[in-house]
């Protein structure tokens, strides 16, 4: 898979940098809000790395000071013992005038060093805790930014950031991926007839139907206003047709219940199987065209 540099300055699969004249899916460089989010995320990552590096430098500094204090204490002890060793004296002899000052100096040095170490350790602990909390918050915010808040499915941002990795992993392991485009029939009419709140409820109900239909290994993305995209892992044409059959059965069961009085759910589906080296744009266009053909035939 070829990686190119988009206008936003990021390396992305060539399939995600789409010419707006060729398809209705705009490339990332033409979405200012995505460029701004990517820039902010990069700045936040750089800031966290700098904070981690600063903490490591403070650890090194603390250990260096500890080593220096040990050297000073060792030098003081050596200064006391060296004259006796040079003269081969069996009894240690010290100058009485200097001994109190030396002892007080060593004691003061040890006390000051311990106070400094305790303060630095407390500051380092607080900084680490704040950094961990910030990293957890950023990770949670990143996960939330990839989820559609209404339907609790993934959004287009997830597709722009993650699907390329899934395609690369599928190519490495020889796994087939099927892209199933799903559209809610007459959704605009239902939205006008029942109101926007009921329209939102219909979107939530459709998302629940999709979650009950597809496997845990499959990915459901809210692709547009009333369109969903299901990425079926390890699925070829036969498996996609079985999945569509299961979806129709789930829709039939939903319509048999009293979920939204006066509304009958109907979904149009079209799929395309991704093959190694294919352009994601072409696969999505093929699935979209198949979906509209199925919608026109009903």
C-alpha cells in the first residue's frame, strides 16, 4: 500500500487522499476541522513526550546529587582516617578544634540532602500522577472522538484513521474484507413526518439492529446521515450474502414489534470485497453503487 503526504502534512494511504472531482468522499486535506484536530493531537503527543523526558532528567539529576553527597561524605571520612593511616597509628587521633565543626557540617549536609530528596520525590510523584491522569484522559478522549455519540457506532473519523491499518493487516495475513454499505430507505420522509427526535430514535434503532446482526469482529461505522458502513472481517461474497440475509431477518423482527408506531424499517444494502492492492475509494464506490442498484430495484 502506497503512503503519500497529504496537504495536512501526515502520511496517509493514497486511497484516503481522494480527488473531490472523482468521488463524493472528500480527502482529508479539504476538511479543516480534521487538519486542526490532527495538529492538536500531534502537539499534545509532543507535550507529553517532553514531560516524560523532563521527569527522566529530574531522576538522573536526583541520583547525580545523591552520588555527589556520597562522594563528599566519603572524602570527609577519608580526610579523618588518612593521616592516621599514613602514620600507621593504631589509635585514631583527631584535632579537637575541627571535629565539632566537621561533625556538624556532615550532619547538616545529610539533613539538607534528605529534605531535598523528600521534596523532589514528592514533586516527581505528583508529576507522574498528573502525567498518568493526562494520558488516561487523552486516551479516553481519543476513543470518544472516534465514536458517533448518537448511535454509539464508529464515525467517519475512525474510518479515516483506523481502516487503513486494518487493510494493511488484512493484506499481511491474507484476510478478506467486505465493505457493506447500508442505507435507511425513506429516512428523510420519516424524519419530516415524525420529527427529528423520532428520526434520531430510528437511527439508534438501526444501529442496534446492525449490532445484533453482525459479529463482534465486524466494524460498524456511521458513514453519513442515514448511511452505515459495515466492515466484515474474513468475509467473501457468500458470507456477505448470508450477513444480508441475517440483517433482513432482524429488520423483519423489529418491524413486528411496537418500537416506533407508524414506521416500518427498510434498509438497502450493497457490498464490495476488498482485494489485495485495491484502492479503498474504488471499493467504497462499488459498494455504494451496488447499494443504490438494490434500492432502485425494490
